[in-house]
C-alpha cells in the first residue's frame, strides 16, 4: 500500500483516539446531527483547508468547494448545497473564501488553454472583462493578479445574491449575512473584503494582538 495512504489512515486513528480521550462522548454527540453556523464556499486548492486555516471544529461549517470558489447559476450542486444550508440547517452566514495565488484565477487572467476546465474558468474571464479597465491600470502583474482574486470573490458574492435560492430566502424573511474573504499564503491570515459595521476596529486590534504574539514566538 502507498506510504501516503498508510499515513492518512494512521493519522485518522490517532486523531480519533485523541478526541475520545479529550471527550469520550465526542463522536456520539456528532452522530446526533449537525448545526453548522455558516456555509463556506471555498476553492478546492489543497493548501486552504477550512478546518486548519480557520481552526473550526467538526460541525462548525457546511462546506462547498470547487475550483476558484465560483458561484455559477448553472451549478445545481452548489445551489442544492446553498438551499439545504439555508432552508434545512438554518445557517445565517454565507462566506466566499478565495485565496491569493489561485491557479484557476491565474489561468483565466492569462487566458491559458488547459482543456475541459476552460469552460469552468469562463466564469472568471467574465470577471476580467467586467473589470478590464481597473485591472489594466495596475502595472505590477502580481498586484493585478491579487486584485483579480479579490474581484472574483466579490463577484461570486453578487452571484449568491442573484441566485433564486438567496432571493427566496430574503422573500421568506430569513436573516442572511454575506462575507467575502481572501486567504493570504504569505501570512496565513484571512483578508476581509466586506467588513460589517464595527468589525474593522475589532480586526485592527486583533491583528495587532496576534502580530505581537507571532513576533514574540518567532523570536
């Protein structure tokens, strides 16, 4: 058997054992049902695991992942996930989480011809076209790439708002909050693109607190 498969299975056994030691009823409680607090729509990139990046526990997030965190009105899988999250699980927060260095966004920006995935990335090429003037004004290629990642997240939030699932939820009087985030590999931090009222001062204080802590730990 491949070494990596053995590693995964061994890690699973160790993790499950540690959880039972910490809380003997942990898995029994999980089996009773789920009550996630948010729906997370993220990229499939192996480096952006939500549970690791956000420190969440099992049951905290209802997750849908695809290449470049796209919300397509033709994607019945995603729309079904969204409807189930809102109507059955009663979630109030929908998070679109992209990440800098996204290969899908890069391929769309460079107009690369890859194959079948080109049809999927056409969604991002539409974002490029819609914001061509702004992107062309950014001379630095890396900065232009980062901005397209952000614009893609913002566009996908609008696609959520324009979906039949979201509009029905609003008509039904459901409370929903949309969040646009971008994960930064260079720092490990999440960049908040759509801060709610009162969040900015709190974020500034939070970043100062943990920047000092990280520097102390690094020293």
